[in-house]
C-alpha cells in the first residue's frame, strides 16, 4: 500500500526531555551525583487525531516495527497503541531464547538475519539487552533424529548460519549435569549453534520503546482497539477506548489476538490461539551455561543471570486465550527436565505463567498485507516470536514503507495458503495443536 | 486441568483426551470453488469466547466427542457424542 504523505504540521512540541546516551562514563558521573540525573527512557504520549501509521500492540514486534519505521525508513509520524502497559504480553512472558535453528531454508535465512541484528542490537539501541551468545544445544536420541539434524545443520550452513556436531564425550564435558543414559531415551549426541543464546527480554521492549520514542513515535498505553474503521475498501483508522485515531496504514502486532483484531475487519486468518507455558525455579549457583533442548520430547532450559532455571515445553493443546497453563503440560515439562538433568528434581518451581500464541496453520509467521487496503500484520509467530523481534520489526517496517515484502519475508505472505505455497515448518499439516 | 464428562465413560481428566480442533468447520460440497476449500482447510474463527470443538477420548472409549468450551474461562457448556445435536451457549449459533 502507499503511505499518504505526512502533513508538515503533524509534529507537536512536547516537554519531554530525552534520556540521553547511556555509557560507562555517564554511569560513573551519575553514581557520583547520587543518581539524580536519570530521566525517563521514553515519553508517554496522548493520542493525536491522526497518524501516518498506527501500530496496534506495544509488545516486542510492535515497538520494533515502530523503531525501524522511524529510524531506518524515515517515517516518524507513527503511534503504537497498547491496551495495557507496554511489554507485559509475550515479550515479557517468553523463555528469552534466540537461535536460527529452523527447518525450512526460508525460515533459517530470516531467523539468522534476526540473530545478526541481535548481535548488533545493544550498539544500535544504546541499551543493555544482555545479549548472551552462550550457545544452543540440541540432543538427539535416535538414528533417524540424527539424520534429520544433520540435514538441518547442512541447510543452516548453506544459509550462512553456524551449527556444529557434538559427540557424547563433548556433550558431557560441556554440560556435566546432563544424564546421557536415562533409561528410556539415551542421548546419542547433540548439535549446537554457538551463536544462539538468550537476551534479557524486558530490556528489548524498553530499548525499542526508547529508540522509537526518541525518534518521535507516540507510545500510547491503556488504549484498547475496539474496531477498525474503513471507507471505500480501505482502512482509515482505529476505534479505541480513547477515541478514534485516524491512520493511513494500520499494522496489527498483537500475537495471540491477531484473529480477534483481524475479525474486526471481517477477515478470517489461518491462525489458532494456544497457550505456551514457562517456568522459573528458585535461584541456584551457576549450573548450566548453555541453552539446552531435549530431543526426546519438547523441553528447553537455560539459567538466568539471577540464577533461576528458566524452562518450558510444548503448547497447551487446545484453543485458549487464557494466559495460564494446564497442569498436565506442567507435569510433562517437569518430567522431561528431570530425565535430561536429574539434578533438577531437587529444585522448586517459583513461578509459572503462560502467553497466548498465534499458531499458524503451517508454523511459519505472517508478515503480510491483509485483504483490506492499508491493513498489514506482523504476527503468526507461533512460539518463535521473541527471537524474531529485530528481523520481524525491520521487515514489517519495510513492508509498510515500501508497500512490498522484504525479500526475507516474501514467503510469509498470507496469500500462500490459497496459492498452495505453505511453508510447513513443523511438518504436521494444518493442525496447530500438533506443532 | 479440564474435567470432561464423557457421555460414555463419565467424568475424566483432560489427559485422557486429544484435542482435535474446531467442530464448526464443514467440508464444502465437491463442486465448491477453491476459495471455499482454502477456508475449510486453513481459515478459522478462532473466537475469544465460546468454541465448538472436537475432542478424541484416546485413553477411554476412543470415540470422538464434541464440546462447547469457553476459550478464556475454560468453562465447558456441553459435551456430546459426534452425532448429538448440542444446545449452544446462550447467544451462540451452531453453524
């Protein structure tokens, strides 16, 4: 779609003072001055009547899309509207893992681009997101699984991503706590992506919010979208709990609520909403310095800088918008964890929560124009949305600014389902609960 | 944990069942156009509210059941066998 020209008087003066650059020298100066000089990192805005672009959803993808629009594509007349406070949805509910170990080459290329953006993110944002490339390790337990992983590793190398094989001795040396012979599922070996790792998830939301706000983006909290207004086959703005906000382009970045928002325009999406749980244990001394994934089930674990073990497993297998999980999945996750790392049996779980995932019918995301002029979406992230934030934001901004998909996301068009060009990432067919 | 009252087996825990998706989708007639089949295979209402859905009682009677369940509260309004005609929750229509 073409973005209407921005009115010359659209900018409005405001009293907010930017937070300034963060640096070691600044930290020292503030320490000597009693930390009185820190200012708010981003400006809380009131809605104006109209914007060139309105982004619905103040999570990782919405804020990143706004950031890249304003800082890389020259479109600063942008609002991000969020029904609650920013960063309390899935960007604050995930297990913080970044990696590009995907199956389909199109997705490997996209997620590896995201990994490259993560590598430069803190310099880009001048914000400490604690990007930790500690390595992501996958165990395999059968010959067939090994062959599948070799194929995946080769596809990754062809796409420019990194992947190395570990034998049992190397795996045991890397992770002393691992149980290689836990009876039912002995570990035959593992693959590792050394560039994978974790990121402090909250800082991602705050860093992008700060960068977007400094470039002039209005971040409007407690502003729930209740309708999409359209005229002559084109979206003209959003109805919100704080009144109508006009928009040349509306971008939906609402994760599990994508169907709900698109439904306001009468559009049905190839998406089902499912809950994914995450867990944190009590804090312990350094125990695991990589991200470890259990190949005989669906379990992944890492240790946070505070010492808690952060882990999760499969989605809850029925449609739900409730941000809580079912007990039997929690039990299964705990059992898988203990099979892989028996010492976990002594730990107590401190917290458990869930986020609602927009599970697409082929397991591949949707960054696409929707069948209403001026309406685009950045969603369908299944349970891979966090690691995709930088590339998802960048490519969605590209789509909004140029009116056509970025080459890395050409396969993410929603029209792929009707065209027979689905990118079946999990290999399960159109059954989201089976991913 | 959901507790599902199977018409054959009585009240059972969710772990005995397998979720099998949206029960409101209907296979179009054979001469329908491609768009109707795309909608049938891929597109879903995905409601934030009452949902008519299939469950398979894998570790029980091994029969397909239909449920009206709320996707926010997880309240189960009605359970029936695959051929039953259930009374939808107030305000809902069965397609």
